[in-house]
């Protein structure tokens, strides 16, 4: 078994390489993905090894990238589109929700659009405006799209390959501030034996309360659980991984045991994923709840300037405050 310690970014690179090797119809396209290797170097060396016809530097036109991918996918290709930063996806929003999400349904299942749209998302890197957005709720709300978010190098490596192999269009969110964090990655595990793409995972068992997170907030939730342990509280942490479809079976099971739940995400709280999750948990676990399902989220403001972002992002103290509040009922 070939196990290596890789950063999350390098694990994505290795997963993309394996996808390109496995299927000649897989192509990568985006701004600066070729010679430069992407602004975060996620596609580093791929154009050199696979050529300009497989790893394509596109014009600075996100709607053109996605529109071209729609046509290619209809012709049997499997395009992987990189959106350079989260806030740059909005020019392509019409293409994604009007064409990518609708084509299979509109054709009564006759046309498949196996497109993966990679989006680095979230804050914490000291970037300027439009570089630290969390737009996942827009796409999770859109019927016809599947939406996932990785949080570890192992998941990054396997989930990107699973997304490329899927016949469904998938919006693939990558936590950009975690790109340099390291973890063990099994490079030889058969893709068919990997943990399912659209399934949540318990990453820390516990008995007193349930913490739900995805993407960059999984690490924050784990840090909060470790800190809470010093106060004698045993928190269960679940990485949601899939945002549409949501996989809440393990969540319901956990909440029925713990009686308390806190949902954490960077996106603003108003109509965020936490709202939907809290509603579903309340419907399914009402008689098991000892307190309302609480949310710890970004504030309902545009993402602030870099010098203020640490005050905006959910952090250890805010998550622990949410845990304290759920025990106050």
C-alpha cells in the first residue's frame, strides 16, 4: 500500500493526475491552469505531462469556460473546470443554473453533462474583495446539481476522482486556507472501495453534543471538541462532506444520542446550509432534542477587508460559545 504524507493541495493534484490517466476523455480547463499550474498550483505540471489539448488555459471568461464545458460534455468529454476564486464564479452562474443543472432533466435523461466545477472557497488567507466567498448555498439550492466539499488530503484525493467519474454535474468546493495542511493519503486504494462521495462521516465520536461542519470548518470543529474535553464535555464531530444531496442519517442518529447540535459554517447564517440542516434535524429528532439546534456562521455582511476577517470567521471561541449556549437550555 503506497501511503504518503501530502498537503491537501498536492492530494488534489495527484487525484487530478490519476483521473487524467484513467480516462482520455477527461480534460482540465480554466484560467492559468496550464503553464502556471493554477493560482494555487493545484494543476502544477499537468499540462507539461498531458499536453495543451488536455489541460487548457482559457481566456478570463468564466461563462465561456462553463459554456464550453457544456458542449464538450454533451460530446462525451468529462471537463474539469477550475474557477480561480470563489467570487469569480458569479459570471458563470447563469450557465451553471440554466444549462449545467437543467440539461439532463430537459432531455428526459438522454443527455448527460459530467462536468466538475472546482471552486476554492472560504476565507482566512488575507485576500482582497471577491477572493473569500462561501457561495455553496446558491448551488445546493439548485436542483440538478450535486455539491460536495472536501476537508482532508485523503478526501481531496478520492473525492475529486469520484466526482470526475460521476455522470452528474458536481460543484466541488475546496477549502483554500487548508491547501497546505498535511495528512496521510492512501494512493493505491481502488476507487470502488473508497468512502462514498455523497456520505457524511463521523470524524470524532462523542456523547454530549453533536458538532456539524464541512470544508474549512471541520478542523475548527475538531479543535473546539478538543478544547471542550478539558471542561469534561465529549463532543461528536461530523464532517458533512456532501451538501447536496445532504446525508443526514448519521446526523440524526448522533443527535438522538446527544440531544444537542451545533452547525458551523463560514457562509452567512441567513438562509445558509445551517438553516436547512437545523430544520431537518428538528423535524426528525424533535423528541430527542434537549435544546434548539444552534448555528455558528459568518455574519450577514459582505466579506470584510483582510484585517477584519478573523473577527468575521467562526473561530474556536465562537464555536465553544455555541456549545455553551446549547448546554444552557
